[in-house]
DNA sequence: GTCAGTGCAAAAGTTTTGCATACAG
DNA sequence: CTGTATGCAAAACTTTTGCACTGAC
């Protein structure tokens, strides 16, 4: 259902390793959060993510605070990136999906994912030229999608 | 002081034209806001922008609400883009500076601007391929700058 | 058993709205 | 004059924190 990035088992192992290294604990909440992000191809806001976690835990309590705390943790560790575009609010995405970028329609908000090898390579070169150690990138092209373009 | 984009007079004229078209009014607050953005090369948050406006108006009142309202207006009109990266908060930037992109240090938050012709061209081609009418883009590479890389 | 993690509720921060007044057209 | 824009204050959201209790190691 999901384009293949890193296998979940590997992802999970990496996550555990990071936690161990920082003497943090591996809890069921953290696992479920990671798994949910892994299985979701959409871009969720923290609140939407929290709602899904609530559903998964069949009614059990999931605090929004924990979601934020865990997301910050994951973001620091580079597992997750958050992007925010205009008024659309903060959206979360797993970082180690294969590199891809976004084209966002300013009118209907549709997000189209794309990928271009040439751009990826150019980015690496640019980073090197500035002595920058690259860990990720976000590229958002925006404008109007085919549909909304026609309506204008 | 500022890399040359569109000349301010032209920018201003465009702004007035947009306002006229939507039967909106050209107020001193709107002018000062635009001018301030034009003259500032940094990336400001709405609140920082508001503070600058207050200074410029020598103590006169500038409401944060007006800043937000005007920014939303400008963003809708494509004059301004807001980018938000991780925890660093929303930052504003004039859209019609010459195209350039950002490299952001996850540790110290430094923003390095860069530009690459090849990437720019590739983006246009990709948009065309998807029937997407491109009006702008944001590209953020992130990782650790030279300095912070060394400290790790 | 110890110490980090959790949920909850309160707090802090950010953005939007309602309303009376000010001012551009 | 008319109606949009403004500043202020309140409201609505979003994100973070404090605390007592739970649970991983």
C-alpha cells in the first residue's frame, strides 16, 4: 500500500538503537506512533496523528502531549520532518521514505509527490560546496494544479 | 544593501494594482509593511515584522492583527511566502526576490541562501509534466552547517 | 527499585475574529 | 459619504510544561 522506503523492521531497529543510545525508553506509544507514520502515506498534522493513535489503541488514552513530545524526539533524531506551507498548518512525514518532493496546489491544497534524480544530485553538490552536512531536504513547488488552473 | 529583485517602485505598483482589482484600500500600514519586507534581507516572523513596523512608525500603534491580515493578503496574492522549519517558527519572505533557496542548519538555525540554474530548470520541466502552473517554490536543504558539523 | 514516559490540565505562544472607530476612495 | 482597514481585546488554536502516577529496564 505504501511505496517502499526502509523496511519497517529496520526502521524500528534504528529507532530502538537511537533510544538506547540516549538512555530513553521504548514504549508502546512510541512504537505505535512510528508504525502509524510508517503505514500512512498522507501528510498528517500532529492532531490528526493523535486521532489515529486513539483509534488504534481502541479507545485507550493517547495524550496529544505525548504525540508532540515523541514527534520532537523523532524530528531531532532525523526520523521525521515537519513541513508547513502557508495556512495549511504543520504536517508530519517520515523522513526515510525515499527522497521525494512536493508540488502543492495553492487553491485546492492537493499535494503531488515527485522525484528528480538530477535535482537530488545537484543538491548534494551544493551542500558540499558550502561545507554543509546534508541530512534531508524539502522541496515544495507551488502554484495551481491542472484542475484549478483550468478554473481560473 | 539588498540583492536586486524587482525594483520597489514596480513592486509597489503591482501591489496597488492588485488592491485596486479587489477593491481593497491602499493604506499606510500596508505600504510600510511591504517596504519593510523589501528592505529586509532577513527572514522575519510575523511578530518581528510587527516590531519593526512599530519602530518605523515612531511609536505609532501597529496591531499584530493587521500584520497577520496583511500578510495573509500578500500571501494569497503571491507577493510573500512563509516558510516554517521544524521548531523555528513561521518566517516571512518577499516572494519576488530572484529565485533562490535555503540551506538550514538544524542546530544553530543559520540560513544560507543559494541558487542553482539546473535545479530551477528541472523544476519548471517537472511542473509542466504534471500540468501544474508553477508560481513559486521553496527548497530547503537541511542538515548541519560547517561550524555545527565540526562540533558534533 | 529507579528514573524516564504518560495523561491530564494548565500555561504559554500563535493566529484569527468581533467590534467601534478611523480613514481611503 | 460608504465601506474597508485598523487597533484593541477576546477567542480560537497550537504547542509546551508541571505534576502525580505508570511502566520499562
